[in-house]
C-alpha cells in the first residue's frame, strides 16, 4: 500500500479553513462598521446590508466586533463624536458596545489630544442628543479623562450651557476637579451665565487648583470684569494668594487688567502703601508688556502722590540693594528723579525691574521672566554684557529656588551658554591680553555659570535616580551636563592668567571626582567631550534658522578631563567607551583618538552590540594611527578567551578576571 505524507506547513484542515474565513468575515464587518461611522452625519443610519450582517452574528461576537478601533477610536466613539443618536443607540442596545471604551479626541480650541469616554467626547463636541442617549443607557456621568477631567468640567470649558445643565440635573459632580485641581467654576470664567448657574448649584467660589489659584484669579487673568464682580458678590476672597503670592489686586496689576484693577480699588479698602505698590506694579506692566510709556509714568506719579498723602512719606519697602545686573540703579523717590527716568527708555525698563523685585520678590516667576526678557532685549541691541549680567542673575536665583532639574533653570543655562558660544567666535587665541579687556564673554562670567550649575549637581543626580523616575527631570539634567562640557570649552578659551587656569583645574577636578554621569545614557563628561552630537539648543534662539555652533569633539576639553582624572575606559549605558564614541565616523578626530590612546584607552573593549574601537578606527580611510602599538598582549589574550568561550573563572588571577570581563560584549 502506498503511503501518502502531508506537509503540515502547507495543509489546511476543513475546521481551520472555516475559522480563517470566519475571522476574515468578522474583520470585514468591523472595518465596514468603522467606515460607515466615519462618514455618517447626525441623521444617517447604518446601511441595511451591514445591519443584517451584524445581526446574523451571535450577540457575544457582535460585542467583540464593535470593540475594534481605527486610530484608537471604536465605532461607538466615532458615532458619538459625529453626533449620531441612531447609530449610538444601535451599537449599545443591539451590539452591547462598551459605553466606557475610551478613544482619542482632539480639542479644536487648543489642539490637545485626550483619551476619553464616548460621553466625554459627545459633551465636548456639543452633541446634546447623544449625551442624553448615553446617560439614558447607563454611561458613567462622572467618568474621567486622562487628565482627570469629568464630562461636566470639560463641557464648562467649551461653554456648552445646555449640556452642563443636563449633566448637573442628572447627578454630575459639580465639585470634582481634574488632576491639576481645576474645577468646573474655574473652567467657566469666560461665561457669566454659566458661572451664575454653577454657583446657584453649590459650586465653591474659593476652591483652589494646584497653583493655589481660585476662579477669581482666572477671571482676572482673562480680563473678565463681569465674572470677577459676580464671584466677589458671591463671597470670593480677594485676598486669597496663589502659589506665587498673587492676590486679586496683584493679579490685576500683573495682567494689565485695568477695569478690574479700578473696580477692586473702589470696592476694597486697601492701605495707602498697598495702593502705591499696586500703581507702581501696574505701571511696570504697562511698559514691559504693552510698551505704554506714558501710562507707566502716569501710574508711577499717582503712586508717588499716594505716598505723600500721609503725614510722612511712605517709604518703599523692602529696600532692594543695588545690583550690578541693574547697573547699580535705584528706584526713584522724587518727581525730578522720575522726570529724568522718563527721558530714558532703558532707565524706565530698569526701573520696572526694580519695582518688580521689590514688590514681588526676586524669586517670583514674573520677576524672573522679565529679567530674562530684558536680557534678550539687550542681546538684540548687541549689549551683550548687560544681557549676560541679567541672565546670570536669573540663573542664580532659579538654581537656588528650584534646582537645576527645573525646566526654566535649564532653559536659562542653555540660553547663557548658547549666547557665550556665539560670542566666542570673535575671540582670537593669539590676541594679546591687553586687547582682550572688555571682550565678551568674560572668564569670570563663564566660571560663575559653571560654579552655579555644579554647586549641588551630585544632589540633583541622586534625586533623579529615585523612583518614580521623572523623564523631564532626567532630560533637564542631561542638558545641564552638555552645558557643563561647553562651559569647559568656554573657560579654556577665555582664561587669561595662570590663576584662571588653576581655577578651571580645581573646579573640573572636583566635578570629575564626583563621578557624575548623564541620566538617560549614563555618559561621562569624557563621552560628551568626544561626541559631535553634543550641542546646545535654546528656546531663546531660533535653532532652525541660525548657525548651531559645533564645539565637539574637543581635544582641549578631553585633555582637561583626562588630566583631572577622568576614567578613559568608562562605559556608558550601551557599554561604549569614550574611545568607541570617538571612533565613530562622524566623531573621528585623529588628535582626540591619539590622546585617548596615550592615556590608556583600550582598543578592543566591545559595547553591547560587539562594536570595538579597533574596528571603527581601522576602517576609517583617513586613519594613520598605528593601532598595533596600542594593543598589549593581555588585551589580545582577553579577546581570544572571549571569542572562543574559553573558561577563565577561577582559572586566572582574580585581578585579571575583571580585565577579561571588560572584553565581553
């Protein structure tokens, strides 16, 4: 009898063939369902043919079919977004669609994308009939979005008053904030009608978000006079302070909300000193934000008159010590002094900074923002030293107040370093010292930035190793690491005396021996100093349209680090040594590679991908370094042991085991 053999990889049993066909049928139904939902309008129905195919399926299978998604959205989600009640009801009642299956919704007003339920989507889209249908069929009326926002809160933001009223009448939680503490009332300050309704239903007018702001703060911020009046009439606290210390009056001054500012002065009995401060602050806002110089002078004059009304002149408190960053300017105390300032735009803007610092404090975010902005204005006018002075002050305050892990601190450091790099192009290394006087950047400024960033860098590195890990903080730390290597380059370029060079060595030596590494790739400073990818970008410059200064690989910085004790064979996250990074074709620099080899870099230590510096360097067509001179016998032996898998544990001296291990991928 002949025997027949069957190749199982090519044969298909009747039962498996049937399963494949069923799967294809279900997939086609799911795709057709998604397509019809995408193209439907508010009044259309699913086609008769599609409904018949769906209804032939067992109810359990229908439920699975309607779970399918396109771009993260199910048929039910799409139908709700389109405002189609008939399809929405059909999918829930006939197909058992999950009313809580979330999809992705892009809010048109701010282009933000959120992961939300169909009800949330329908509410924000303003589809009241769909909202009513979903609530009737059991949707969770308080279901949260990815930011913790309820359908009600988001409806308030969109000012869909009819939907807000329907949700509240059907049990929506009016006091539920999002993860940032934002309440329904805070989200409604753009509408007096909506705020009135929410307050009538018990909304807390003094509820605070994570910035300690109330609805009144936001009404003032958006110049909503009628809303501010309404909130105050219903018990809003005008003295409630935000996290930055801003109450209603101060917020009105900072935002230039003149009508609210005037209303608050009439409604609340502020002290003469407080009113004088407010007028001074309002005048500063006018000149900084709106460039209204006459208005600024008017408010400063009013403030001076208020200070003179009492028996004695109401002095300006607290006293601000003259700062070099402000060219040691002081605030005016007489009308003649004010008149002199009025004739000098630069003096007026410095006066504004003095007022901000005295009233708000040097650490207030608005003070720091205006210091940075003023510095940028000086840079635009090619008054670079004034810019550096102001930005250096802002960096110092931000490091003290928030640490180097704070995004604004990192941004300030990057802006300073980028500016200094752009300016260093004007330096000539052969320039006589007497001609370097007055050149920018100055060594003392570069060294000051380096000192500020390294003062507590080991503490910052420990903080970002704690769980939960915050990716943004890790990224900021790594940007600071790049700033430090560029600052080394700048210090070497601007040092004039032996004392300067000794200061560089001491500070870099201390940093190297702290063994600090980047947070994400675990690079050492030496890794960064030999990589062309180590560049500084800054939000204060248009990086797309301006020349991006490439400093690295840098022989001088690499040698400085090596002389200060940097580990020439340190490995990063991918187990790459500085020599392997330097050997990459886009990083190749003969002098850098030669120096690393002279300081003891190993040519044959592999990374995780078994890439070796030796192979990269030898393959480079312009290489002329005799690599064989840098391959000691013990390295060759280690490579052979690893390549052929020769057991070596407990077979060789302990001191050599670690050496051999370094040659393993």
